[in-house]
C-alpha cells in the first residue's frame, strides 16, 4: 500500500495470535489524519484484539504499527510511554477507576503528565466532563451513575490530555438507540472540534453508516481484511457479498436461504 | 387420544415385508414423563438384512415436547450413519421444522483440540512444565517488583498518596480486632498447655518464659501473617483481579502508568510497614493472654509474671520477630498482587485468584519461617 503524506496510523503486515491460534493475519491498512476509522467484523473476528495490538496491550506476532511513520511496536519502552500519552482509549465497559470520583478519574492523567496546579487540573477535568454532558456529576463515583454515563465518563477521561488519536472499543454496546445516537453525535463533534483521528471498533450498523469516513472489514473465515474504504461503497453491487450481507443484516441472504430451506 | 396423552410413552418396532422399519410411538413423549431409550430402534437398525427405510407411526401419540424431538433426532443420526433413509412425512409439522433447524448448522470441526487425553506420564510431564512456568512467573514478578522498588527509591514511581494511606488504614487499623482475638487466644492456649506440663514439676513460673519466648520469637509474627494472608492477601487478589476484569488495569497501562507502580507498590509498602506494628501489638496481646492464665489459674502475682517474661525475652528475640513480620508482610502482599494480576477475565477467575493468593501466601510464609529458623540458629540469635 502506498504511503500517504497524511497517514497517521499505518498497520503493516500485522499478524495477531493468542499462542498458536492465529486470529488475523496480513493486516495492512492506513488511517489518515482526521479520519473516523471503523474496524468492523462479526463477533469473535478479532476486532478488539486488533485494537489491543494497536495500543500495545498485546504484542503482535508479526508486522508492526506505525504512528506518524514511527514504529510503535518496535519502540523502546520510554518512547512507547511518550507515544501512549498521545492516545486516548475508551474501553468497552468504561474501565473507570471505581475508587475515584468522575473528576478524579479524568484528573489522574492530568496530574501525572502536566505541571498544572490542583485547582487548574480540577477545572480542566470539570470542562471535559461538561463536554460529554456530565456537568454536575463530577463528584459522583462510577457506581452511582448509569451505563450510558459510564461510557461518556470514559470518553472524558480518554480526552483528558487532548490526544491526537482516540480509540473507542465498542462505544455503543449495551446502549439504547437514543443514547447510542447521542454517542455517535458526540464522536462526530469531537472530531470536528479537536481535529483528532478516531478509531472505532464496532459492529453497530447505524453507527457505522453515521460516522465512518473509512473502514476495514475483518473476515473470520479467511482471517484477514476483505474490504476497505467507505462502508457506503461496500453496499454497491460488485462489492464482496460477505460484507454486503453483514452491512444489510443478512437481508441479501434471505432469498438464497428460502431456496434450499 | 385423551387417555393416550396421560400414559407414559412407549414404542413398538416392527418390520414390514419390504424391509421398512416401522417405529410406533404411543402415549405421552415428554421430558416430564420420561423418554424410552433409543436402544430398541438401534438394534433393529443393526439387524440383517439392512432395513430399507424408517417410518414413524404416530397415530397413538399423545403429548410431546423436546423429549420426542431429541429421540427422533437421535434415530435420524443413527439412520444417517447406516445410510438408511428416514421418512419424515408422518412426523408433526412443528417437529419436522425443529429437526431442520437443529440440522441447519453442521457441527463445527476443529473447535476443540482433537486427540485423546494425554497419558498418565504425559500428564505428570505437563504438570511439571506448568509448575516450572509458575516458578518462572513468580521470579519474573519478583524481578519487576525489585525494579519498581528501585524507581520508588529514585522518586520515579507513581501512585496516589491517598490510595497508599487508605491501604495503610485497611491493612493496619482495620486488622486490629482479628489480630487481637487470635493473638490473645494463642497466648492463653500456650500458657494453658505449658501450665499442665510445668505444674508436675512445680515450675509454674516458667509458663511466663514459655509464652514470652514462643509468642515474641515466632508465633506473634506467624499468626499475624497467616491472618493477614487470609484477610488482606485475598482482598488484594480480588481487587486487582476485578480491575483486570473491568479493564481498569488496561486503562492504566494505556495512560502510561505502570500497573506495578500504581497498584502493587502501595500495597507492598503498606503491608511492609504495618506488619511489624501489628506484630508488636500481637506480641503484647499474646503475653497478656498468657498472663491471664498465669494469674487466674496458676495464682501467680501479675508483677512476678511480667518480671519473669521481661527476664526471659531478649531484645534480639523481639527484633527477630518484628523483622520476620516485615518479611511475611512482603510475601503476603506479593502473593496477593501476583495472583490478582494473573487473574483471568471472569468472575470465577477472580474467586480462584483470591483462593490461590491465600494458599500461595501461607506456603511462602511457612517456607520463610523454616528458613529463618535455620538462619537464626546458625547466627546464634
């Protein structure tokens, strides 16, 4: 794949595995600066595992991940640490620290990586929480808020250091349609206002069509990427039927099933 | 039909002239009433000459549910193995659809690792390999902790002071009631057992020596450590295990925090600092427990008892005990944190981690206790 000037994240010949069990192989794609990049695929296809490999929680078996042309996979621990500070990650379950209030959760990385005073940190934490619509909940503990609020608080914490890249692991999983829609809107707004590159792992079709500017489709059978690009283009005739079936909730398959069923 | 519905299901297998196997089902075929075994049909299927096809006669069939479906599916499988066609035409419509549904997705091959279970010898080998991997993991953890400790001394380790003070409270003050109970009782038990023996020689005053030396040198530290392994070690494993399940450990890592610095170091330090204090407290309570027996049962004057205790117990005994307590504290914290961080991502894995933390903690304490005994003996302390 040709290197582009605006390439922000480059994944090169990545093979990911758990022990001997290969999850995905030969993954090759580029995320451009400012993209909302969707990693999609069926449950169990290794979407979240790919994300874990991209942010260094798992080590790939082969290949590498580059940020701004600099290898993350092969970086020394200290360099990696610095690169990590430019990432914000929102985990599937929010992963809020249950012993800290929402404000303290957001303030944790701020206290560590900035030279701000305590009052300033608190102010910024309040601002980030206000941005995700959690004004007034600053001193609540995670156990005292609802599931949708957990996710928002997770986003606020991911944004704490104004990262270049935001990673979202299944942001709308377990949310009702309205909350899910509001989360999509929030992601779009964040991209517009922060100018961050956003990588989202999801299989929620409405979200995919609403926010994606680019995507890859992981196929569980061939264990690699079978489609790349704008999800809308994957619906065109001539696109991979497997991807079309996924993006149409299997509607394409319906006539075929009735003939042999 | 009405009476047939109430009767327990049974069947009759017969063959017609053209080799058709007719399975006649009668009565209720439900999970509640019980389903006859498939063996009769199987025998008829195996008979020579081979039946040409199977037909179900359901004229007298009463109520049916999944019990019948599973029976017919099993017969279908057996028939398919022997390549005998099954005539589904007489089956109820709903049942036929359920059979189609069950057969739609063929069994996935290669989902489970194939091959027979390993032989006894191979299992012993696998156990040995697992044990070796376990030892390596522990040593690696110890090495990482040492590095983290180095970072702490250079002022580079990062954790929240508030977390640390909270842990100090949890592992220190909050543990006082149970430590009080256990060490006081151990003191009285020692005194009681000693008194029965020493009374025969009229040397009851030496109960004070016995209790003082045993508690201060060994039992104060060991009993406190065992209590803390069960109380605090398990709690550490459960806390860290849950943090792994909820991805909080991952979140720390991607924020650039070392989970070792942030989670393990404060726990290690808190226990390492609190254990000597708890041990001193346990020593005092143990001696007090001994004194209770000495004064009430043996009628020794309290002043004499304490005088005798101070006379018997050397400062080196006390120092040795406190040193041991500190080491046991490190062991309890290490095993709790190690098991917590090793925990898998499920609720049962967290339970296993807590159990394993207590077992590992106690094993390490006992091993360390033995080593201290040898070292102190050689050094003559």
